[in-house]
């Protein structure tokens, strides 16, 4: 039998199909391995500064510069950095201030942002689109450009050196992003569900409460987007906070002097400041990814 006849026969066609499928399966596996290698390399690159900071926080200053990449063991391991942090700084107060500011900013941003997003997606009126674009401008314009005006306004209202002043600044900073993201999700909620609630006599407030659980993935995503910049911000706490409202990020700067810096204490404080963000992100990372993927599919 010729090769053409063999290929044309049922058994030859089956072998040819199987060969094509095997090649496709091999290519698919190699592609998957390549993607995982790239992601692993990126993860290593992203985690490297965090690991170096944590490792060197358990060393003396001489070992930090002499052996920065060595894991501290034996005589090299020391807790002097952490002892200095708790001795020279009111770390618990710094953590408490950062926690209050972050939670307050997240809560108000989600509440006001979700209400505004619900109104923009639900009610069609003249200027609806322009109002949405105006809100989105806040994403593109950095709030730090208005630092002078913000300081003057805070001083006039008596909010300088208070936690409330910082919370209001961060709410104003994060509202545009919250409104922009949540509006897209609210617009995807079936109109029949909301109309059925209205027919049953539900007020607009109850319709809003009914819809909120349906966009919880977006709420998780917005929470992470708000939490990290607020917790890590140094600019506004440095400008308008006082000693009693100092945040953990600003507290780290206390160990950097003009002529001498205690790097052991500074790295220890940085490690402590990173822990809450890493823990919260690890807990809610699944919800964040789901929210991002849902938004990508809907778009």
C-alpha cells in the first residue's frame, strides 16, 4: 500500500489526527511552562526588595552593608533593630493612627463612591455622561498638585494635625477611582431585578442595598486599590499631621537623621509597616483577582 493510500485509510487518518493533537498538546504544555517561568521570574523580582528588607532587619548595621544578601544566622542574627523601634518610637500609636486613617478612608470612599456610582449608572439625566467624565478626571490629576490649597483649607477648618483631616483628603483622592470602577459594575446588574424590587414597593435606598452584594467583587478590588496608597502615603502625613497623629510610614522616617541613620531600626520599622498590607493582600487576593477578571470579561 502506498503512503497516500495509508494516509487515506481510516487508520492512517487516525494516526495523522493523533500526531497533530500530540504536537498541539506538547506546544500547549511548553507555552504553559513558559508563562509560569515568566510569572515566577516577575514574582521573584517583585518580592526581592521585601525579602532583603526583612532579612536585613535582623542584622547589625555593619552586617547590613557587609553582607546584605546573607541570611542572618548565629552571631549575625540580632533583634536590636526591633528593640530600638519599640524603645525610641511609639509604634503602637503609629499603627493605630494608620489603621484608623486607612479604615476610615476605605469606609467613606466605598460608601460615597458606591452611592454616586449607583446614581450615575441607574438614573439617566442631562449631563450624566459629562458628570461621569468629570469624576474620572480625578484619576488623571494628582491630588498633590493642590497641596497648598489643601493645607490652607485644612488650617481654615481646624483639621490640621487631626486624623479626620487626613481621612477627608484620602477620600477626596480615592473617590474618582471608586466611582469609575463601581459605575461599570452597577451598570451590569440586570434592570429586571431592580424593577422587580421597585414593583414590590422597595425604595431606592433598598434597591441600592439589594444591588450592593452583587458587586462585592468590585468592592474588594476598590478596597485594595485604596488601602495600599493610603497606608504607604508619606506626603500628607508629613505636611499636616502632628506628633499625636503620626502614621507608621512617617514614623519610619524618625530613624533617619541628618548626619546619621539607624538602618537596623529603619529596616525593622519598614518590615513592621509592610506586614499588615501583605497579610490583608494575601487574604483578599482571590477576591481581587476575581473582581479584575469579572471586569475584564464584562468589558
